């Protein structure tokens, strides 16, 4: 990881108030003397060699006003190096790029922001306002992080302990890892319907915990020794966000069973007639689309694929190759060639109050799906269903202009606008979660 610090004299104004000195102090203390983190100074058009100092020396150097005495911090040079290295980095600057004595007002950061987001990474900006003479400016701590967000977590913690109200903005593209959680606590049960007794009377998903039963691949797994990071059971982690549902019935029985439950009348002790009007094939998967600030996610869809041809190729390969390599397995499955099926499932979403700020995703049968075999659908095949973001609109509004705008320099604001409107950064088409289904037929 790298920490790039603007050492131009204007930074003395950015840190002039005690609370922002505290932020600088906390960030330095958090990141200094950590193996793998290097500090670099930006001034006089150059990026320094790594500041080879111990914790005390580095702290004293960066807390000394005299260290911020030059001009012309190479902001674009730092951005170029961050993107070239492809490693998490923190850039502390007001994003003013000079050429000679003139501030550059072109959207020069655009290409670096776009490149970083298209690599599947994120940029989180922390901001406070300051005044340099008569000019109102913004100071930014820009965290360029990968999917693990280790550097971001450290910077967030460093700021949080100061209790200074610092604003933040997360710029996430197509690869942004939206936080995902579930409500049910039973690790052996999925998101399929269960009645008041905890029984799936509609699709009979096998839930005994055995090798052939339902499995949630990304669910947190603890170790008996307590090693590793603790995560609650309802957290979803890992690269493969997917679940497997082996149905205990065939599709032709599952469809009418689900539909009849939606209309069934259940008699309670008080004789009140109740129904299951909100019954879905799957529900209770919650996604926090607001964890990033750049896009409003307005719609999701279900994309369905027949994985059986790939499974058949895999079986044939394994019959002749006892110890296949991962590359051979991927080549045999070749998910990219799986036929796409239409009119099987549809997806929907709705805002949730619990957990707040999240959206609940639901999966239902397509209105024309009967579960019976036809020219496209074979009910005995393994199906893959992806929740996919289908509509996402860039949020270019007053709040964006307040966060990144400057009366003297539109460079950063326009760089962010250009990034948000770049087609390669849009989260449309992003697969959020995958479900695999195999019926009893």
C-alpha cells in the first residue's frame, strides 16, 4: 500500500484547525510502521522516494508545518503511479494540479478514476472544507482500495476515533462489492418459503445438512480454535456469492404448489382468515445499494442459464482425467456457453426497513412458466439464476457538486462526472448473487 501526501504550502491551511490536525495525526499513527505501507511526499513537481523514517520521525515530519513549504504537488503523477502499481493507496490533497503557476482546470483525474473502477476497485473520498486566504477549498483523503477494503477500514477507523465530522463519498463501479446479508439464522435453510413450523411445503428443498442438500457457499465458517476474523452467520463473504437448492419435487409440481400457497387460507386460533400474498420462490436476500454514492440502482432482473451441458462435459472429462487442474475444470464447464433460458424466473426488489437502508430482492416464477418440458427447457437440468443489476442511473445532483465542486477549479467535479457517465464504470449488468437449482425429476 502507498500513502501519498501533498506537501505543498497550501496544506498548512487545510490542517490549520485543531480538529483536522487531529485527523492527520490519527491517520499517520494508524498507518505508520506497518509492513507493506510506504509513505511518499508530493512537492515541487516530484514524488519523493519512500520516506524511510521510523514511526516517531515520520510523525514529527508530517506534523511539522515546515514540511509543507513547497509548491506544485504532482497530483496527476501520483494518480498515474497509483493506477500503474494497482495497489491500495491513500492520496491526501486538495486535488489542485499546477502547471507553472496556473491551476489546471481540465478533468485530468478522469482517466485514472475510470481505470481504477474498471479494474473492479473503489475510491472513497473523505472531505472537509478550509479557507486559504479568501478562497474556499476542500481537503480530500482519497482511498483507492481493492475489494478487500483493508486500507479503507484503517482510514475509516483513524477518522472515527477523532470524532471529527468528516464527510465521505464512495465511488464504486461495476465491480463494487455491495454489502449483502440475510435474515434467517439457520445455516441449513435457504431463502425458500417456510411455513410457521419451518417446513418448506412448496418445493421441499433438501435441508438436512448433507453433501447433497442445500448449501450456502459464502456463509461465514468458524474454526474450533477461534482463528481468523469473526463474522456473524448472516454475513455473506467470499468470491462465490451463490447457493445451491436441490428441490424435493419436480418443477411441474413446484409451480402450482407455490401458486396455491399464495391463495391458500390459513385458519389461526382466532379463526382469522389469512393468506400468503407476499410468498416468493426466494426472498429475504438484502443488498445495500446505498453503500456507494454514484449510482441509483432502480431495477434488478433474473437471468437464467442451463448449466447441464457444462456439467456433462465436466463429467466426461473427469471420467478420463483422474486429477483435473482448475483450468481444465473451468474449460470443461465453460459457463460462458451455457444456453440462456427465458420465461422461467423474474426478479424484483423493494426497500427494506429491517435492515434499514437495504433493498430486499425476491425471485418468482415467470407468469408463463409451467415447469413442464418444452423446446428450450429441460426440467431435469441444473439451472443457474443470477440476480443482475438491470438499471442504474448516475447521480449527478446538488450533493455531488457540493462535495466535489469549487468556484475556482471544476477539475475534480468534472472528473467524477465523467467517471460516473462512463459506460465501462456503470454497475448495470453486475451479477449480485447466483442460485443453482436441481429438481427431483
